[in-house]
C-alpha cells in the first residue's frame, strides 16, 4: 500500500505493465519514453504502452546482474504547455551494457583501451526521435567495466547539464568487494595516463571546444571521483549545482553536493566513516551488532563523526550532505522545480529508494549548499528509522522499489517503479 505523509496529496497510477523499467523522460505531456533493463525503450502515450517499442536493443544489451539498458536523458529544450512538444529537435541519450565485439568500433571513442572482444563496456549513444522511433544512433563513448566478471556496481545514471554536456556515472564494478584487494586508484585518475573510467562521474561534449577536453585529447573529462556506485544525478534548478546519490555496502548510502573535482572517498571512506579493513564492510555483522557501520571495541557512532581517512588522491574529499547508517538502496534524485504540489515543495529535493519504495523529501538552506535537517538528523546521519520520520515523504512504491523520478511538463512528480509489472505513478493533489 502506498502511503503519502501529506494528507493533501495522493499517488495516481499513470500506467503499468512495464518490464523492469530503469529510467524515463518526457517528450511532451502524456508522451513518455521508458527504458527497460533488458534493452527496450517503450513509449507511453496517455496511459497506454505502445504496441511496439521505439527501440529494441535486446539482441546486444547484456542485462546480467545490474547490467542492462540503464539510463535515458533528453537534450536541454524548453518544455511547453500540455500536449505541446519540445520547441526544438531534441537528442535522446542512452547508456547500456554490451560487449566490445558488438560495438564495431573497438578503440574508437573508448575511454580506455578496448582491445579484446571479451571486454564488457557501458556504451553512451545519441539518438534522434522521428516517426515514432529512435533513429540515427551515434556512439559517443564506450566505458569498460572493472572486469568481465563485473555484474554489479555498474552505474548508468545520465543527465544533461545546463552547459549541454552529458554527465554519467560509472560504478567501481565491485572491484572493492574485499577491501584488502581493492586497488586504491580504482576511482581516481592515474598519475600520467588519464582515467580508469570507473567509480566516478564523467562528462562528454559532442562538439570539442576549448576547455571541454581533457589533456589527453579526448572529448570527455572526469568530474568526480571515489564513487562506489550511483543511480542518480540531478542539477539544482536554482544554482546549477550537481547532486548525486551513492550506494554503500551495509551502511553509508549517501546524498552528495558534487562540485568539480569532488572525491567521495571510496574505498577509503563510505558515508562519514573510514574503511580500514574488511570487517567494516561485512553484510552480516557479528550476533548482536546491527547492520550498519561496524564500530569495533564498543565505540559509538558519534565518536567517529569527525574522523575520516586521508584520501591522498586526486580530487577534493568532502563528507556527504546526508548519509544513512543502514542500507536503503538510494536511487533517483530530483529537484522539484514546480509549485503544483504547493509552494512548500518548490525546488526542494526528492530522493527514491529500492528498499521499501520510499520517497524522501529535503529542504535546502538559503545558499542551497546543504540540506536543512532537524532533530536527530542535524549531524547529517540517519542512525535509525525513527530519525527519518521528518524526511519521509512517501513509502510503498513496490513491488521492488523506485528507479527514477521526473517532473512532468504538467508540474507534477512522476515515480517509476521497478519489477516485472513495473509502473509509473504521479503525485497530485487530492
């Protein structure tokens, strides 16, 4: 059952019957494109899923584990009133997992050397929407995973910035599953040979311009480092600042203000806590110890709040703006640039989760560089469910959880729900 804390609002079903949907965009009001993990892009007109997908990539998409057709974004264009289309010809961007031998380009546009037909990559493509189809595919970049065995921590969030650059996330590929085996450079630029392409946020510009390219001559650049895995990116409509979500192990899911060069700290820090050995990453702590950061020798969380490891890598480390000391599976993040739900929600931050299908709502401070948090959350850490009561907006968006949030041209908040009978809901006044 879906519960919304605000008694003046309700969740209204838009459509259902989607197969493991991962992300969505609006072409216009009542016209939505939705990606499905196995490789199809479906079109929803009104409340109905079209008979045929606008694009079918199932023959080349590798959807094992967290791989798949992961993200969709639309180029910046003004959305107009109900049932009108974008007032220019938008580009559609997709990011999906595939084998190098399917790219037919090997080293062309490859972030690292793609020199084996056994390599698995995330591919970023541009399409044009025409006559009800996604046409004219243009490969922009291929990003190798940590290894051919990486089926988790793939990333795949994609967003277009106000500067028309395309931003996307990559995970660590579970290369840090065991801390002792984790390459400390996995999420950071190497000293002299460019980027590993993993565990960070990158941007690419289709037209190379002065200042857009990195020193190695490629038309992509690394924007942030040290990110374990991220399913959410969005830009603050007031400041233009980028924010992200990050998934921790059994603790330390994060919300971050991501300035250029931001380093989130993984695998030396997760949440606000230093990672010094594998016992701090275990999913099944000793009897009597709750899931969350494992504090040895009976230390309490507050004893460690001001402590974090020396990152000593590229980028600028800063603590998250919010972290959970338990796993919620944080996914999409969206600034609600509308007053259709009331002025009290305008330009506020909404966040979705996999676990329990929660929606969280956060106000920002005057400078919009941090969240306005009260009570037990003043320290920016949720130590238990009770502390979260004030920021829970809604829950119960199942059967599994939330994968995407979007603001429609009508100004309402739309929620994409994952599963074999995936659905879209919108939050509206009663």
